[in-house]
């Protein structure tokens, strides 16, 4: 045993203070807003990382449920990500029900639901609500009848409501996600990329709701859209974008072209579908775009999160396309730095050139003939976001290996109803890949290169968004209703809990009065299960539900 000296004492004190700091939730010097989760991805870099570290790999096994809130409507489950500010948790449930709850106890503070037009219930996307937005003392909502709405965050009273679209004239032109704040501007896109409509992105003044600009995701160019094909071309932008204040740029991805699988009638590149857009938030002017799938005939949207990182000192965007390829590009100009495959069974191309983005060996799908296409229409991953941890420098994302048998066919648009899909197929069936079972997994990868650190398999793919924390943890939910906690370094499972229904929403972490919480939206639903069932028969036995389940250390 070493004798005690002044230097040893100082070292011991320093070690004690360091250990004490690690045992507490992350404080302002780590992250000025560590206790809160005020954006869809928590921060504008889309990391879904909470620096809170009271819950760690050593004590996570002590997590217990502390409160549960049920929205009272289980239609389509619970597919949203909650927001938290100053101890109040907000979330949107089915049919645009919005709730404010005490984050420590679950006590209801207020409840709001807009009076929806009757036509909303006829839509193919009826009941879906993926997100809300917070700012300026307001909670912002995109509605199922085509409006942007501002709600007072203290009282739950409606402040303003602006009608953006007419569902009777434009099928699918509703908002299943909320518009996103870019300073004083609210920006959001329409949902129906799989319908015969012309998708747009809209902006309004966040204070007044006054309309500011509209961006047409269907480029007005006969080289992109011959004849009048642009009028029924799909497009839109159905997931929340992200605002990068440093460059004053709004990033948002667009949907697939329509009809999804029949491209003979729309020869051309079909801009700006299947693209990541960089927009000036004040004017809507296009700064740059990266079309990931030109002339998309595979239903490979580009609507997923735009992860902002550094690569060799350069600001880059890391963007997963539904095809299972990840595009790494310059934040300032969209110039490619790399392209790598998350998918293990893709066959729609031989590869994508990492320098040019060219689809090499693109698979043709002859009209009237069955083609095996991998991945299937839900993609290598659905819209549920991954999470990046700056400590491990790993990106944690769900993935799945599923294919589909497709027979492309011409489809007429005359006589279509409000819920009609414009897929351009005679057959569309999810099937396992040729040489392996259909399955899911959670991967930990280098987001810049795709190098795999660890992977956990799931019999049915995870469709919830991932959370990673400063406590060295990764949280992920599965369709059976379990929420899992893994060691962020090794992938070892450290804890799990059955929430009662499958997880489709986004798991978040927050703190109230120095205590860290994990909030899990439980409630199997959305449109995905119907498309998955032929490849994953177990989906048919899963139970629906809707509940916000919140955990803390005992």
C-alpha cells in the first residue's frame, strides 16, 4: 500500500470528483439542453443521442416502469417520438390527439385534438401521426386534413390553423408528420408519394401561420417528366426534415416517383423524387440536391434522416436511402464522399459507384413479367431512425433483409378514390431472399465507411427508432413489445422489458429534477405490418395497442 502524500491525495480527490460527475446526469457543460428532448431527433444533427449518463451499463438492470399514459385510441398504434422540455412531455397519438404530461409522474396537463374534416378518415393514411414540433412557446402539428396548426404549449389551446392542401382535389396531400422549425419558418411536406398526386413542400410563418413559399418536388421539365406525367407523379416529403443553423440550410428527403414500379410512362430522371434536398428556409430556393435513385422504379424513397458528421475535418451528410445504400456527401454541396451498402441481399443494382453515384448494373423490370427485387418496398430499413453516439463514433440502426416478387403493370388514374394507391403493379408480394430467411437486425457501424462493429439479430425486424446515451447504452424496441438495452461498445444485452405491444415510435431520454427517464412509445401499428406479413407470418399474431411507458432507476 502506497503511503498517503499530498499528490496522492489530490489525485484521489480528482478521481472521486470525476466518478461523482459520471454518476450524475449530464450537466450544462456537457450539453446546455441535456435534460430536454426538443426536436424529433433531439438535435439538428439527427443523432438521437442523449448525453444523460445517470443510467449506465452498470445499473441499467435496475430500470423499472414509473408511469404509463394511454392516449385512448390505438388505431395504427403509437408511431411518434415524444418531445420533452422543462419537465413536460408532449406527444401525438393516433388521429392527431396531442398530449402534455408531467414528465416525472405522467399526470395529464392538457389534451388537444383538431376538429378534422370528414374527408380525412377516408384517406389511405388516416390516423397516422409521426411527430410534433416545439418552439416559440408553441407545439406545431401537421394534420390529417392538410393543415399546419400551432398550439399553446402551456394551455393546449389552438393559436392558429392554416389550410395548406385540399384532400378532395389532391389525394394523399396531408401531413402525417409535423412541419419543422427553421428559425421563424415552419417547413413540411405532403405524404402521398404512392398516390396519383403532385407532392409539395410548404413553408409558413411560425408566429402567424401565414403562407410563405411552396417547393414543387416534381420538377417542371419535360426531360424529367414527359407530357402530363408530373401531375400524378407522387413525390412529396413525408418525414420531418432538419434545420442546420450553421449553414442556414433545411435538409429534407423526398418520396418515390409514381406509379412506383411502372416507369415506362415517365421516361426521364424524374427529379426531384428520391432525392435529398438542401433548401434556403427563408425563400425555398434549392441550394443543391442529390438524387439517389434516378428514375425510381423500385419505390426507394429518400425520406430518412440526414445525419450531420465530420469526415477528415469536412462537414458531411450521411443519408440512408430506402434501397439500403448509405450516401456520404458534402454538407455544402452534396458532392459524394462515399456510398456503402447496409443491405446484404440487394439485387436492384450490382453496386452504386461511390464516387459518382451511378447505379451500376441496374435491374430492369419488364412489364407483365415477375421480377424478384431486393430490398422490398419497406426498404432495408423503414423510416425509424438510427442513433449516433459521439463517444463510440458508431451509428446504431435497424435493418432487414426482405425481397419481393413484382409484376409491373400500367395503371390508369381515372376513377381513383382518395385511398387508391398508384403502385403500377399486378403483383406485389414480400418474400425471403433467395438464399436465407427473411430477418431483421440491429447493427453498430461506422457511419462513414459502413464497417461493422457488432450486430444483433431479430426474428421480426425492429421498426422503432433507436436511442443511444452518454451512459454507454443503446435502446431499441421490437415488434413483440420488448424494449432492449445494449452495451454500446459490445452489443451485449443488459436489460429488457415487455411493454405489452410492439414498438414503432421513437425512444427518448430526458431528466426532471436531476433524475433520468427513458420514454418508450409502445403500440404496434402503422401501414408496415400489412406489407410485411407474407415474409414474416408472425406479424399476424402481434397485438395492437398504444401507451407511453416511462422508466427510471428504482
